[in-house]
């Protein structure tokens, strides 16, 4: 949950504050930023469609490996690359974060008893989104102090490092999808 809380803080800071600053300074403002965010949303829809068929055996590994794609988006904004490249990275980030979300939700449903699932899911979401306002509030002042590109680059590196830390946990690497019991064939 701590990893995703940090990812949410960085992503909210990027989409709400830092990205618009880059779009205003290096692109044609709202038009470019709108296209980049639309690509993100399209990526999320495509990621959801992929997850209709893709059923990884190690759900938490698949979820965690999808998260650093958001770093690619941050790095393209930090440079900043041309809008089509940033939009492509945004599309990838949206798709990969949807892969994370589906695998995380599936893992919770598999591992948490049904009678406790709604309460634990609520705590999980609260913890995951708790840092979003903090990310948004500090993004502007930190960008003023250190530069927007530097803050985006550090955010991307932070996401990669957090992913490595999560993947170093044996329970994350070894958790496997439980296959549903097959009905016995009629004799």
C-alpha cells in the first residue's frame, strides 16, 4: 500500500500540477495536455481489455512490474520530448497502471475472506489515496525550488526504486493465482 500511495501522490502531482506546467512552458498548453491525458485514458481502457484475457500466475509480480511504466511517462515529460512521444508514454502508463489495478484487486479478492473484503478494500483505498492531496500541494513549491524537470525525474526514479523494494519481498514474488476447482465430470 505504501508503494501505491507514493505512486498516487506522484501521479496526481504530475497530472494536476507538473504536467500542465510542462505543457504551458514547452507545448501549446491545454490542447497538448488534453491529448496527453486522453492517451492515458485510452491506455487505461486498453489495459483493462488486456486483463480480460491475461491471467498471470503471479499476480503481484505482474502488478508490480507494470508500475514503472509510469516512470517512462515522467521521464518523457522531464526531458521534455515531443507531444506524440509523451502521449505514447502516457498511453503505456495508463495501460500498465490498469494492469496493476486489476491484478491488485484480484489478489485482494483471492486472499481476503469475503466477510472482510469490503472493509479491508476501504482501508486499502484510503491508504492508497491518502497522499494524493500532499503530492498536489507540494508539487508546485518543490518544482519552483528545484525545477519541474528535476522533480519529474526524481518522481520517476522513486517509482522504480519502490517497485524494486516491493519485488524484493518474497511473499510478493511467490504468491500464485489460485485456480478454480474444476467440476467433476459426470460418470
